[in-house]
């Protein structure tokens, strides 16, 4: 059957819109209907945001199932989504699921070709992705998609399985879908700033998410496992720490602009005024990533109060400077090129936005448009390998800072330390994979002392 979008494409461009993959493999479109159904696994801030972004697309998609491990998170997210999308949220009590197995029940509500949104802490990504592939579901999953090298390798293998089943998989590195950054990258690849030799990226802000934890945050009656899950940015096994969770965007953006992954890195990092905090994060990090051609990416991350804040990304070439990010994941005032190495307005040679009032489309919107277009047009779409590579390259920088060693990609990609083996077998009653000592403190990285493991 030719759906509406295929019909329009055929009319507009005479394009052969049915891909070879589509001819050879089952068509994984929502069976019997063009309306895509969604299930949300992980009903927190981003999960609600991603479901909303999806439901604002044409179609429009409909949310039919939700899963979480905390009732209040699921209820809060459900209320907010129903208020905004009254006619697109159809999640009665019997399709709201709780517990570590809830992902299965939510995905069981979908038909092959529907979309599951995976927005739990990343420790669970491979477990949920594996089941989505078994069920023949298309997937949108948030970054990072792994927390260490073994889970990264597992995700790459799963990504290949998804390809074989012609499933479409989007990964929430949304800046790659930002139209302004795509155009900027094309300019760089065409040589507009000459040869890229240095990149600088910054994520410096006050404490964010659940990255800093002190003992008073333990809730009466909550198990150790659920305490850690509720504070996931604080624990490496759950999130890869604040480093992986916050910094992946900036590191991936630079690698994408240069169209290369680094071959090695070294890094520094430390804890400063941490008082009674018991999380595993450092307060600041600096990583020097080194590329095969000798170019460098200098990444600066800091999560402290009362200091200079910055969130930006710059690419320096032999002929000029490209600005990929300025203060936001949205394009905002970035997407510009200057002759020379300064952001000197009189030397601006290119800008994606053509006037002061023009606003670029949201990358969060575009990542859903691109995924849903690929599903409806049955085009190949699988962002897993680069999502895993970005997650692992980020983790490599974190590993270098936490151990104090220079690390090559060859070494890191084969690193054997899996933080939490058996995460697929957890139940609400399980012990936590990470144990506190007799003072209630968790192991923190000790660079130079612990050299081959982060803790
Ligand atoms: N692309 C972006 O700009 C962006 C922004 C924010 C967050 N994120 C990513 O989204 C993910 C979630 O982050 P968040 O800020 O929404 O966190 P959050 O704590 O608000 O939400 C996570 C939700 O997952 C639930 N959960 C935890 N373990 C679960 C499990 N095993 N099964 C089912 N539910 C489970 C939690 O109870 C919580 O409701 C992270 O990977 C984060 O990096 C991406």
C-alpha cells in the first residue's frame, strides 16, 4: 500500500522511495494503520519531553503505554502529557506498568513497527533495546547509550541486529539533527575554515540533575538500589556519572564537525569542596582528545557554583573559526564562521541564520521528524553505532580523568570493566550493584592509585 507521504514524494521528486532494505525485509510500519503508537519507558524529565516532541509531529503519533520504577514519576508524567495531548494519550491504568520488568509489559502493548521511547538511566539501555528488537519495534533512545566499554560493544552488536530486522533507531544526540549545525558542518567539510587543527568545548555550570548526593537525600523506607536509581547521575554504573551524561553532547558535536573520532586522550579532574557528598563524581574535568592527524579537542567540564559558566563549542581551522554552540543545545546565535580566530562580527563570513529575527528549528523537534520520516518512508535509519561510539569516546575521556592515564581508543574499546553485570536481572528487592562502606561512602576514583579501573 502506498501511504500518503510516499505518494507525495513520488509526485514531488519522482523519487524511488522504497529502499532496497524495504524490498528485502519486512516493512516495519505500524501494521494496518499509518498512526504510529508509542510506549514510554522511563517517565522522567526527558521521557516526558521526548514523548511530547514525538506527539507534536505529523501523523500524529499516539502514546498507549508507560513504564517506570517509581509510581510518582509515572503518574506525574502521565498527568502532564494528558493535559497537553488529551486526544493522543490513551494510557489507562492497565497500560501503566511499574518495576524493573515494566519495559516488557509496555512494549507488549505495541505492534511491530510502532516506536518505543527509552529514557531511563542509560545502565538499562541495552536490556530494553534487546527486547525492543525481539518485538520488532522501532526505537528512540536517549544518550548516552552505554556507560562503559563492555555495554558499548553490546550496543553495537544489538544495533547490527536491529539493522537486519530493518528497524529504525534514533539516538538522542539531537544536535546532529540541528539544521544550522548540519549546514555549518558542510561548510567545514568543504574547507571554509581551512584545515581543522584545534577544537574547544565547554560545559561549565552549577550542580545539575542528581549529580551531587549527600546522605540527607536518602528517603525513609527506600531500598539502597532504589536510592541509587533515584540519584542516577551520582553513580557510574547507572549513568557514567555527570561526565557521560552532560558532556557527551559537546564531545560528540566536536567529533562530528571534524568528521573523525579521537585515537587517544589524557585528562585531569578532581573533587574540591565536597563536604559530606557521597556521589562518585569529580567537580571538574579537562580532557585533551588527540586525532590521527594531530588535531586536538580540548574539553572543559566543571560543575561548581560561583564560577564562570559556559556551554559552547568552537572549531579552529587554518583559515578561520566556526562556532557550533553558544550557550545552548538549540542553535541560538551559533552556526557562524569568522575569518581569523576571533568572533569578530566585522569578519563574519557565513551564518546559517540570515537575519536577527530568524530562529532555527529545534533540534529536539528535528530528531523526531527525521526518525518518523524514515519510518514512514521506509528508509534505512540506524544511529546506534555512532551513538555507541560517542558514548564510548566520552567514557574514554572520563576513564582517563578517573585513572590519570593516557588511554588509546584501541585500549579503551576493549576495556573489560563492566560496572554492573546482571543489570537485566534486577528486581525491586535486589541488592544494589554498588556498595557503600561502613561510613556510608561509595568508592570514588583515585587517579594514579587505581590505574586500570575507575573505582
Ligand atoms: N538529549 C538531551 O538533551 C537530554 C536531556 C536530559 C536527559 N537526557 C537523557 O535522558 C535519560 C533520562 O534522563 P532524565 O533527565 O529524564 O532523568 P529522570 O530521572 O528525570 O528520568 C528517568 C526516569 O527513568 C525511571 N527509571 C529508572 N530506571 C528505570 C527502569 N529500569 N525501568 C523503567 N524506568 C526506570 C526513573 O524512575 C525516572 O522516572 C538519560 O539518559 C539522560 O542522559 C537527554
